[in-house]
C-alpha cells in the first residue's frame, strides 16, 4: 500500500497544482495558524495573505460554472481532502467554497440559480456556503424538522432555528431546509437559499466546541425571514424526480467520502506523532514495553488506516460512477471515525501523561477525534443505515 | 485521469462478465468438490484444485485481472465450506512456498483420509511463513473473506426472519448495530485483499502484514458475532455459524502469526518506513 499511496499522493498534488493550489504550501500555511484557530475558531487574516483564497474558493466547483480547472472527480477531491486532513482536520472543514450547499443547489436548482450562486465563488476573497438541516430538537431524525416556510406574495417566510451548522457564521449564504406542511412529512420539505443579509435571519452564536473549532458550528434563527421566490430551490426537473429531502441525502453522499478522507489524513498525522515519540524514547519510553509490542501497535494502526482509506476511495469511485453509494459512504465514515479515536487512544497510551501537556498535539488530536463520530450523522446512525441498506440489497 | 486510475484500480465497482463466470465456475466446482469429498475421495479433488489454483496464481502475479478471478474463486470456495477450503489454502500455501524455495515455510503433509473439520489441529502447527510470500497469504485471506461474506448474509437473513417482541430482531437497534459492524468488517477486509492481490505487482512486506492483521481481526469479529446474532441456534455445533466459528479460529491464528512476524530488516521502533507523506 505504501508505494501506491505515495504515487496517489503525488498525483493529487499535481492535480491540485493544476487548479492553482500547492498542497505543500497550503500545509505550511495551515500549520502556522493551527494553534490560533484551535483557540478562537477564526481563520486569522494572515492566513489569507499567506495563501490566496481564489483557487480554494473554486476547487470543488463543477466545471459548468467556472473557467478555472477543477479537481474534476470525487476521487480527486478525496485525495486532496486527505492532504488537508493531514494538515489539520478543523482547517480542512473550514476551507472556503460552497461545501455542503453545493449538492442541493445542483440537484434542486434551475441552471440559472446554479450559475448565479456558484458563480459567487469566483472571487479573490474567501467565500463559504453552508447547509442547514439540523435543529435543536431534531438531529439524526431530520425529516421531523420544524422550521416552517409560509408562502406569501413574491416568496416565502421562514420561521425557526437551526444549530450546529458548519461554517454557518462565515457563510455568504445557507441552504436551509424548512417544511411547508409538517403533516406531509419529508414531502413537505423544501430547500431555500438564504443570503446572510436577509432580513429576519440571525447568527445567534458560534458554539464553543471541544475540538474541530475551525469549523465554527453555528446556531442561527429565522424570524419571519423573507426569502424571495427565486431563492426556492425547486426546479421543474427536480419537482418531477425528487423530494427536497433526497437532495439532502445527495449532500451527505457528496461529503461523507471526503470527510472520511479528511479523517484518514488526520490518522496519518497521529501515527506520525506516535512514531516521533517512539523514535525519541524507544519502547523503553513505556515501562515493560518490548519491540514486539511496538510493532504490534504500529501494525494495528497501519491496517486500520489502509482499510479506512480504501473504504473512502470506493465510496468516492461509486459517486463518480453515478452509482448508489450511500451505504459505502456510511461504512467509510463509520469506520474511519471509530479508527481515528482508537489510534489517538493508542498514541496517548504510549505517550502517557505527557500527551496532556499544554499545547501538546495529541491533546488537541483527542478533542478533534471525538467529533468525527458525531458530525454528519453519528456512528450509531450510520450503522443503522448500513444495516437497513445491506438488508435491502440482500433482498433484491 | 492517472490519479483516478491509481485510486480506483484497487477495486471494481461492477462485477465483469469474466468475474461472474469465475464465481459461477468456482461455485459449481465447490459443489462437485464437496460431494466427492464426502465420498472419501477428497484428497484427490484437492490435488486437482491445487494444480488449477496454483497455475492461475502464478500467471496472475503480473496480471491483475487474473489475480482477481483467482481471489473470487477462492472466496467462493471459502463461502461453500470454510473447513475444506482452508485445507486447500494450506496445501496451496505450502506448495507455493516450497516452489518459492522457502524451506522454513514449506512442509507438505499427508492429508489422506482427513476431513476438513480436522484442519484446526494441524493449522495450529503451521510453520511461520515469511510475509514476503504474499500470494500464500492472499489465498488464505480469500477463503476467509468468502466465508465472512456468507456468514454476514446468513446472519442478516436470520435477523430479518426471526421475530421477537413483535418485530424482526434486525429492527432492534442492538442487533442492527452489531450487523452493521459485521458489514464494515467484511467490506474493509475485501477491499484490502483485492487491493493487495490485484495490484499487478508482488505485495510489499508491510502490506502483507497489514492485510493479515486486518483479515484476522475482521474475521474474528464476523464469526463471533454471527454466532451471537443467532444466539443458541447459532451455538449448536451443527449450525453453519458454529462451524464457521470453529473452522476460522486456526486460520485466523495463522494470519496473526504472519501479522506478528518480526520485521528484522527495519530500524528499532520504526518498522514502517516513514516518508514526508506519512506512510
């Protein structure tokens, strides 16, 4: 695996470079700000003088809305995501671009809506999109959401609250899922594109989280927030084929393989920290440890990372092939997030109390790692979906 | 599209016609093979497959498509009867090792008159095998992975039919979560196996060690939890899950032996050569 992964890593760097992103330079630019962002959740302005926003904004855009070269495939995005996850997972999630807002826009929007709103990312200042479905009272059971949309002349009025919205506070717009009629369940749900300066829209707070602070999980509210007709994402095409909630699934399908790759990158970083510790202190760094135990530990880590990586790649490849891949995406994400915590735990077991010294990277890694099994659907939820989907495939 | 190719050549998303044919042939073969075995002529049929398997593997060393077919065939054999397939895998492994000239790994034994379920007693004495002989490990992993897939499907079917408290036990979350972890285990083991066996090159040492360690751990989980899903029905010695549980023990132990091979050619404490990419 080593040989080929090195090749993939090199090819990913080449591809990113064609898009104007030098991953080595990005890695160093992130490295300089990691501690500050872990403190404040903000990306310091120095980061943007270090590394221009223009290429990052457009990196994940579809070819149709930009003249810039794009990464072009979910596999390429996964390979690049592994690099940024290695640099820092919080930063990887905080990178500018439309993010999770893009899939519903592509699935549900009219072509002119797509051009207009994704076109906003052709910009030299960093821009973000956000995706809001979770509410204080509904997490994994997202079809039970309560935020309401009422039709009035010229548009809709939104009322309700959303929470834990990634990049919510810095987003230029948020794709918000709200219900026209709760009695219709998921079929009453529509997606609305809400600009950050819409009247009645408010950023209530950025949560202070244990880790992944760069992702700025945001609580937002809508008080009779007016959304013009043209910001309803419900194209003639989509009305025939989808319910809006299916487009939310699109977002998860899009993001879960990439999140898994970010986690794989993170795991590689933790392994590096562990190996650095071992080569400094040797097996004698732990009382009673012998070389065989060290080898066993590193083999365990190696096999878990290799498996997590392939699971993420397979989900991405199926996404590129236009095949159903929600199960593969859930498998990749559930496995990678469990592995991440196990690896951090193993590394801390070796490092001992020194792992918790102020500013020690393993201390931050532990806080960051706990997030993976929660965001974008908890591990328990992913496993429930895996069991359901596997049974469905078996019956077919 | 070099990047995408380098990433996705490790697995295939759709079964090709040739792969389907290989599976079907292996399935038909294993049925015949098992019926011959029951009539007492098992070691004769073992010899026949041994030849077949070894030849295809040898030519497969440089041809990923062939390696894939051979892996699928061994998976089918493992799915049909893990005990018998393990016996075969063991013989193939030692053949492979002796042809590769590894004196420590190669030992032909007399299998006459032994049934597949006796495997466990001899497996425990498998001589330590150098992970450099990755193809032997591939075969062993393939029969195990094939059986794992059967065990997962078997557990799902049971859990979808067995009722408790008015619903199939699969609809109880405690059972669903267990089943999901079994799916994750078999998916990840399959990907690692195919990624290593079908790379079109000899596997590296660390790759074989990682593969053996992962298939060991994944198979332990799957066969243990398959019994658990069926509970007492799965613990009855004649049940499929009980037989998987029994037959898998020594095979997994063999893989663990591989995974624990001392990595003498490496510096103390950094068995995985580290590059700037962190592999």
